[in-house]
């Protein structure tokens, strides 16, 4: 079953993809499956979200692990780790 979700991209992820976000219809059940789906698009998505890269994810504005479950209408954000200083 597919669900409609909203994607948000921040900082270097946004710069690499050239967009701050997009709506997406997906059959992914978890954040991990969603990330893999986006990586499979290739190009900038494969580079920005690659498994070897440190990418943080939030589900409905809460930091989440890759096993978090997606639901209809949720918002998923991708961003690089934040450094302090």
C-alpha cells in the first residue's frame, strides 16, 4: 500500500539536490526503505544520501532511527549531522 508523504531537505543535502523538499508517494514502510528508494533514483540522490554518508533523519520533526515507521501524511527530513562550535 502506498502513502503520500512530504520530504524536506536541509543544508548540504538541500544544496546537492537543488530543492528544499518534495511530495512523494511511496510504498516504503520505514525510513531505511525510504532512504534506499531515494538512493535508487541515482545521480544527486545517490550521492547526497549514500549509505556511507552521515545523514540524520527526522520523522514529523523528531529525530528518528532508520527503523521508524512511515505513515500517511508524515513529514520526513534529511540533513547532515550538526556540528557545534
